[in-house]
C-alpha cells in the first residue's frame, strides 16, 4: 500500500487529487457511474462458498466480480491514485475482503454522498463502502451491515480563523456535502450558519483554501485527509457527532447482509481490521483504533443521540 504519500505531489502537478465526495474528474449523477477496477487477489472461486444461482450472491459469483461504490476523493478511506489509476484506502480494503471471501474480483466505482442509495436501488452497485453513516432514515431505504468504523464529526478551519467550535459558526459560510448527515446536523447545531452544499468534499477543500468558505464540517477522518494535504488547516472544538459507518446493501437482501457481516466479523477477529486501520488511519491521526462491536440498531440510536 502506498498510503497517501503521493497526494501532495498530485495536487502540486494538478493531477487528480481530491475529485469529489465520490466525484472524480468526471462528475457522476444519481443514475450514472464512473470509476475503475482495482486489482487484488480474490479467493479462488473453487474454494469460496457457493451460493444459489438465483440469489444476488450467486449472480455475482457467476459474473466473477462485485461492483462496489466507494469514494475517490476522501483519503484515507477512498482515494484514486493518480500514478496507478487504482483506488486505495480503508473502505477499499474492506471491499477487497468481501470480494475475496466471495471468490470474485472487486470492481470499484465512484459513489458520491448523494447517489449512494440510488446506485443500490438501480443496480449500479452491488455494495456501497463510501463513508456512509447508518441512520434511521437510511435504514428505511436500504440494508446496512453492522458498523465497521465509527467516525466523529468535527469542524475544520484555516489558519488564523476565529472559529473555535460549532458555537462560532453563526453567520459563517460552512461547507459540507449534499446528501451527507451534516446537512441536517449543521442546521440543528448551527442554525445561523450559511451552508454551502456541494457534491464533493474536494470542493469544500478548495473553497476553504481559497477563502470562499470559513469552515468545513464532516467526519474527523475525512478532515484529516485535508490536513494531510494542507497543514495550515486544523480541527477545532469538541466532537459534534458520532458517525457509525456501515456497508450499504440493497433493501431486504438479507443474504448479502449476512455475508458482509460475517466477513467483517472475521477480519475484526483475525487482526486484519487493526492492520488496515494502522496503515490507513492510525498513522495519520496518531490515535489508537478499535473495531466497533455494536449492531445496526445500536448505531441508529447512537446517531439519534448526536
């Protein structure tokens, strides 16, 4: 894994860096997809559990690949490497684990915050691993795996800002992604803030750098990716929310849900989760990691208490 070493260079030379909360050089809409395959060694089909041909998992096995919607612009969870053309990050490693256990190859496509659920509903993606928080509204629309990561909401500001936390956002221009949980959270926690809703966090990154917005609010790990690119940016204030990430699955596909849960539990138990965390998250946040042990219902309650 190359980690994020190449990102600063990519930005300097004007290559692809942050492209858009799932948006690369070619923006996607709710009905389209953009992205590319990432190479990985899948479990040989002969050794993987076989599923009935008329099930979603059986159809994926027959096709030989699983299409997974991920972010292309949100390090350290999903970022397209401009040197190799492949997508890398924490979510990508989770997706590779699912594909390997199923005995197929992963095909990673770009899924921005606003089209993740449509991609599942219209069959564009078989699975979504795109920093997606489990909440009550979304649980009514799709299935979720149990949480595989819990992020925390924060506020990011440029050097010299007088903003010290969410209480200072009144009257300020604050950027977040359209369709993200922060669109609602900020309206509740900072009702007087002037929200700038964009398709991608890459846009927020550029806007805060050029002074068009005063702050960005989203998950701490996403904001950490911005700080890696620009050390003059910093996190301020206490955590705003807890954001349990789950894999998005088409509504009522219990077989897929159970399969993903068993895969995630296996990598939590065998130490793989910690290795992936250390490589993609811990080395940048300098904080210890621990795999979540809660289920979907507990995750929904956690978010309700934000």
